[in-house]
C-alpha cells in the first residue's frame, strides 16, 4: 500500500473514494463538507437524506458511503470527526475510529484508492499535529486488502508541512 501526500482541493482528486469531514446530520455544512456538496451536486445530498431517514444520521467516529455525483471520484465516504472539547483522550480515539471506519467501508466496496482530508482540524478545532499523527498511525496500522493507495489531501500549508515531516 502506497501513502501519498498532496496539497489542494479534495473535490478535484481522482480516486475511488474521497472522504468527507461531515457532521452528524449528514446534511452538509461549511469547510470541506460544503465544497464536496457544491461540487458534487444534489445526488450526494439525496443519498445522505435517504441514509438519515433509514438510520438517523451518522454518529461521531462512524462512516457512511454515497455516490460522488459530479465529482471525479466514484464514491464519497462521509465520516463525522469529534469536536475538540471535553475528554481529549476519548476524542483521539474517536478520530482514529473515523479513519478506521472509512477504510473498512472502502474495503467492503473493494476500492483501490481513497483520499482523506484532515478530519476535525478545521471548524472542529482538533490540534493539527495530534490529528496528523493519529491519521498516519491509524492508516499505517490498518490491515489493507483491496486498498492500494491512500492519499492525504491537505488544504492548508500548515497541515501539509506537518504531514511532510511525519511521513
Ligand atoms: N479540500 C480539502 N480539504 C479542505 C477543503 C477542500 N476543498 N476545504 C477545507 N479543507 P473542516 P471539521 C480542510 O472545517 O473540522 C463542516 O461544517 C480544512 O483546511 O472542513 O471536521 C461540517 O459540516 C481542514 O484542514 O471539517 C461539520 O459541521 C479540514 O479540511 C464541520 O465542518 C477539515 O476542516 C466539520 O469540521
């Protein structure tokens, strides 16, 4: 399995699945979530609504999969990162769960490539350094089968530099 680091807009990434840093409502929001829904079109929201109707949204640390609509990828895997407040140790475990559950869904769909944004490090204020360490450790430890490439797409310079150092 190959680990790749890029800087830019994840909606432009051509992989089997891009990951969205969503919220429990699955109905969209700001940051990367807003960018994905804007660029992907209404098909993504329609599937999110269907999932909501079936299971009532998505819990923190969990993940769900939808079409990628007009995006160049095939699927969007929506995960909900933890907000950085309260029990810090618990939040770290929840962030690791996000990465694990996304990878597990990618394996279930027998995907070969997946791209992650820096989950929770924007509006949810998770410390970028801690989040980067958790992301890298978690994907390295995951027992991949179908997955051949995992890309970290950093939007901001600070995250990009952190990942560059850690990788
Ligand atoms: N491509 C890649 N990364 C991006 C993009 C993009 N187009 N835009 C922003 N980022 P955030 P969170 C980076 O705030 O902290 C939403 O409202 C950004 O620089 O998108 O998990 C949801 O609905 C940062 O490093 O997600 C939730 O309510 C990273 O993506 C809430 O925000 C995550 O920042 C989730 O907060």
